[in-house]
């Protein structure tokens, strides 16, 4: 799939395939990224999505369950996932075309990128920040304890 995506990249000199990045360097890349792509076929809880939200990186991603629960239509551009895992799905060629469409859509629309940056960070802050996750965890344990 990477080779097919690189063919899409032939006219886009600023698209870089980084591969694995040491954790110590991730912040540097998130801070300079214009667009993030999460082409997952299956995802439960995506730390990458949460990190992109925190760093206000506009995201093109698939409509898998975990990503739909973390991101929203107001904070990311969703495309159909490849193969059939119970979601709307497409063949690999169409999947590559959908990724290309998503990237080009965000490249062309500074207004949409700005909207996704703002909305994804707000969603992260209101649902996934350490304070909010701590509060929700405390309430869950408290509910269980009170029911005993």
C-alpha cells in the first residue's frame, strides 16, 4: 500500500512517509505537521489520533469504530475503510483514491483545516485530557463503590 500511496505523492513534494519515529521525536513532527493521515482498517483506542488532536493536526482517517468514537465529523475528515470489517468498506484501489481525495481536500481548504484544528483540540480537552479522564474514572469507581 505504501508504494501505491507514494505514486499519489508524485506531484506532492511536501508529503513525507516517515515510518517509525522514536517517541522522543514525535512532538517535533506533530508541531510542524499540516495534515495527519490515519489509514487504519481496525482501531480500538488510537493514541495517534489523541496526539494529533492535542497538537491540532487536521486528520484524514477511516470510519472504523474506535476512530469514530475519538474523533468526530466536526474534527476530522472520514473516509471508508479498506476491506470488510463490518464497516462501510472499499477495495484497496478505491481506498488509496479516498486517502488522496482526503489529503487534497485538506490541502486546498485552509478553512476546513482551521476548523478541524480548533474542534479536535476542543474535543481532546473536553473528553480526553488527563483531568477529564481522571474525573470520569473517579466517577466510574465512585458509582461502583456506592452500588455495593
